[in-house]
């Protein structure tokens, strides 16, 4: 049975930095997502984004990808 994971990066990072971890988990047959949070994407204005926008971007990502029963993991 495979699981679905959403890896959440820390401040000032991107989802791309979690890809080595994601690849290791995927090698065991699981599905792994590594979104980049609002405020950390290349075109984002960090002065106009905060925790509220970051959390909303996670919610939007999960909803738009129709993820169900996913485990969220925050990694620094």
C-alpha cells in the first residue's frame, strides 16, 4: 500500500530543495508532493506575504490536486 505525502519546506526555501528526500520516499512506492509556499516562489513579493498566505497556498495546493488522506510533513 502506498501513502501520499506533502513535504512542507521551511522559511526562505522552496519545494525543490526537498526533492532528494522526496525521491528517497518515492523509491519505496509512495507519492510525494513538494509545493513551494506562497511568498517563496520566484515572482512573489515577500514583503506582501506572510504565514496566512503560506498556509492558504498549502490548502489550495491540496484542494487543486485533489489530495485525500495525505500526510503533511514540515522539514527545515
